[in-house]
């Protein structure tokens, strides 16, 4: 979702840097990169360790609420990335789900920004035993629509997400130049990392290529 269908990563970056400063030490850009696509607890852990703290030193529930409130404020006017809505329109009738490491209380706002009616469901990090990069979320999504994971096509922008999707056995297209084994970069297929101009026929061809 974040980074694939909407460009909320800058907003998450602002909120994450602010949280790290509350903990006592601003994250470096390199450490911020390690939070992208991860769970909230992963982000909080990285920020805490950078400040010389442990999660036991923090009021985790309070910090989660503060982080989510700030992100919700920042993403209020987000719109889908170019090409996303057109591609979703082209595949209406095909079961599609959102899998996101964002927790449910915040995920729904972003899904609404894209268009909740396009999806038959969604799976968030607080609804599975292990968030990305574990495969749980993708396995749950496939099970929900009664499909074998190897017959599912996943679009992911983060290394964390691509790793989880390939571990689940899905076919994976990465909206990133670097992709783990088992995934392919959209740039290799389309010449760009944008979904703008991608047709349903192209996606079907890529799906068969990734078999």
C-alpha cells in the first residue's frame, strides 16, 4: 500500500524522525531506510536502540498513538500514484487484496484514499502472527480468496514486502530497482518504476512470465 499505491513514505518519514527525536536522538537517513516497509514495532525498536533505549524504557502504547496521530494528520489529502487507479479499474472482477504492515486503525484511511471498493479485503500487521518480512500476510490473503499463493501476483515497493511475498511462494513484481531472488523489478519489465501506462494485458503477460 504505502509506496506502492500511495506515496505516503515521505509522511511516514516525517513522523518517524519526529518520534526518534522524542526518544532523544534523531535517526540517520540510513537507519530511516531500515524502517521502510517494516512494522511499527520494528520502527520503534530502531528508534529506541539509536537513542540508547529499550522498548521497556518507553510507553509503547502512548508512542504508537502519537505516531499514528501524526501520520493520520499528514496523509489526510493523499491520492493514488499515477496509473494505480486505472490498473485497479482494469482488474475489477479479479479478487484483489491489500497487505500492509500498517496496523488496521491507520490502514483503513489509506485504503479509502485509493478506493476500498476495488478490494475484496485487506490484511494488516496486527491481524497476523508475524508481519512482513514474514510470509504470513500473503498466505492469509491467498487463503481468504481460496487461491494457491503461487497463483497470486504481488506488487511491492519495499525489500521487506518483496521478501515476505517471495517467501510465501507468490509471483512478485517490485516497484524498486533492487529485488530479492524470486522477484523481478518493474523497471526490467516496463522500463520505469511507475505503474502509469501499464495495461491489463501487460500484467497478464508478466504473470505468465513469472510462472
